[in-house]
């Protein structure tokens, strides 16, 4: 019998993670023969996956909840729902979704890819109730066949796999930063950093540092144009950090190892800092928290707090002023092969979920090196961003 207790942890016990994180892959499927071949290939691949990683066929059980105690999440075997056919939902979505050609021609805008239509379960930040998902499988996918293609949604239960109500006007938008523009942003940041007082502490910043700084400054400027704020009001930039390296954990470990580096400054200071100085401040904050002692402290804090519904990455989050970024830019999903039948995905997206204003994802780079950016912003801020000259020089709007 496979021992599921080995996957019991503390970091993944946050009640806010009682949801699913999604990934949406698109593939051209020309006809019904190709559809049947794709379904067979998905069943075969899923069988191999759960054979190699049996815990992915388990269910998540939430037990022990009482007032003041958020309870415990654990895995238990689910043999009656653990066959490949149970984990792959096949759906004809041709009547509710645009054609594959239309989606690709539009470059995969968020408005065409709602999780309510394409996903089998809810998506962060929306949590599920136990009664609504029986069993709450740790991993499930939905194969949505549309005219000319396949939209494959993969959903993972977030307590065991990485990945306040949002304000109503916000919605998801997809942007793209061409590779050439990313290079220019990084070069500019390092040039400005070299002439600042931070240079001795932080001699260089990465592409990710530079893009985070650029994003923070431009979104903050757009927000202040829409809703004037005093210069002393503080804004926070929360940045998801993968703590595997700090803890000497294998990058192949699939469990929850998320951590957070938060930087707070006043609007006045953020406006006064150059792009390079802002990137340097963000890099310095990552250095300050991304080490074994800090991660152990975080895990201990979670383990010792009975009501984990009060805890979330980065602490309090004000969608009016703050920005939170999670990055998958380092992944190479466009170059990943999914077997002889499907080949390589032509689009890599996250299906559009409930709004979470201020949340931003850096998505996988295309084979040309372009970076996708999925951001949840209110319409006024999006309009202000699209009028922002610095933003417009470097960023393309997809939808």
C-alpha cells in the first residue's frame, strides 16, 4: 500500500489554498480521428503519471474543523476514482467556445478562456466546499474539444501542489512583453543601478527583477492617475519565491514550497526611484528572506497556528495599492513535447478565473523569448496603462 502520510506537511495547511491552480494548454486537432487519438493518448499518459506518482490519484480530505481551528488537510486513497478515465474529463466545448483558429488569431485573450467553461473545478482565489467536490481529487484535467483544436485544462489542488473577496470591477487581462523589449528593460535597469548608491550592495539585477520593478512603477503610476493618492501612502509589492533552493530541496519536488518577499515603500519614494533602484530594492528584499532560517520560521509559524485561515502569503493585501506577482517565466512549456499525437502547445495560458485585483502572473516564455503577463486590474487602471507611454513602448495588449 502506498504511504500517503509522507506527503503531510505544514506549509500547505493554509485554508486559503483550498482551491485549485490551473494551467491551460492549446493544441490543433484537425478532425474527429485526431480527437480520438488525443483522448487515447491522454488516458495512456495519465495512467503512466499516476503509476509513477501514485499520490496524484489520491483525494484531499479536510477534517477537524471547529470554531477557531481551520482543521487539517491530508491525502487518502481513492481507488474507486483513480483510473485514468476518472482523472480525464472529455468535453465537447465547440458550442460554447470560439474556434481554435479564432482563439489563436486573437492570441488567446482572457475573455475567450473562462475557467467556468473550460475547467472541471474552481480556481484560485475561489475556494470549494467539500460537498461540492466529491471526491476532491488532487489532480484532474478536462479535455475541451473545440472546432479545430483542443483546450486542455490541468487542475491541481493547491494545498498539495504549488501553483477577502476581490473587488467587482477588476478582470483579467493578458499582455505580452517581446524578448527585445525585455532586454531593453533589463539593460536600462542595470545602467541606472550602476550609478546609484545601491550598486555596492546589489551590483546586478536579473530580467525578473527588472520586469517586476517596471510593472510596479507603471501600475502604481496608472492607479494614481485614476485615483489620486497622497505621496506618503504606502504600496506593497509581493513576490512569490520558490524556497526549494534555500532549503536544498530537489527542483523535482512537486509539493507546496511557496514563500514570499514583500517590499513596502511610499508612493513618493517609488516615484522618485529610478527603474534600476526599484529593481535593486526588490532584489535586496529577496536576498533578505530567501534563506533556510526564514523558510523554517515560516513553516513553524504555520504549524503552530491552529486557525490557518488567518494566514496567507505576503500578509494583508490591499488591491487598491498593492501588487502581487508569481512567475513561471523560467518554465519552458512551449518547447515541451506532449507525445507524438499532441506535439508542442501553440498557446500556454491560465484559464480566466474569478478576479483577484492586483494579482499578476509572469507566464511561460514563447519559443521566440516573448513573455506573457496575465494581470487582474480594474478597467480604469487598464485604460491608464494603455495610455502610459513607457508601458506602451514595451508591452503589447492581447486582451
